[in-house]
C-alpha cells in the first residue's frame, strides 16, 4: 500500500470523503460500489467489479468466444481488461480501459468497425499496443447498469467483422449479464 499523506476525519454519520484526485486516478465515480476489506487495524476500499466475482465464467466465455469466432476475445469490466483469449492477449490483460471504450459502455450500444471499410477502430486500453483491423464491442448490461463489455478483435490485414461476430459477442454479453439478474 502507498501512503498518500492525506488525512480525513469521519463525520457523525460515519462518512469519509475520498479526495477528488484519488477518485479521478482510480476512476471512481459517484454511485460506484466499493468493497470494504479489513486486516487487523487497516481498512481498505476497493472498487467492486461484479464481473470479476464470476471470474471462472468470464474466463470460460472468453475462451469459448475465441474458439467459436477465431478472433481475439476480450472480457472487461468498466475499469480494465479481465480476460482475453487469442493471439495478442498479453498486450491487453490487466490494462485499464480507454476513454473511448468507456464512452461506448456508457452509451450501452454495440460498436462494429472494419478498417478496410474506413471504420474507426477504438483502442480498448489506454496503452494500445495492438494493431487492430476489425472489431466488435458489445456492452454487458444487467439491471440497467453497464458492468463491462465483450469485444472481438482481428489483427489480420483486410479483416472484416460480419453480423455473425456481433451476434456471438452479444450472446456472450447476455450470458454474463444473466448471472446478475
């Protein structure tokens, strides 16, 4: 753990204010759920990720999606890439999602782009190290809340994602979302 040097007092209702700079750095927004952990005399807050709580399912769905589509399959929550399966996965796993991907998740709309047709490829992470030529992104929505996204990516020159890839990604997103309803 890293000390920030910031000290806050607890008010009469047991509340403590997390400074804006820390919330911005950790991508904590109003209404985000936080998980509390204790260890002896320490208290730790961690942003709660429902998808991370079903790790085996999300990892298995990424693997199945990769096998069925033949493309790099990615499962992420609203903060970072949780699982990826296929060629190029190491460049994505455990990286923070990009602002562009966050905006797609916020809009709750699927996104399809083929570079060969002049489409705009959205970087999945802020440290985009992959050369992607085609992609499908489908938000995972449960109970009206966006929990993350499923993405299919191709790195093949001239690749084109078809409607069947969108359906596979949507099916995967629905399976994950149904775990929370």
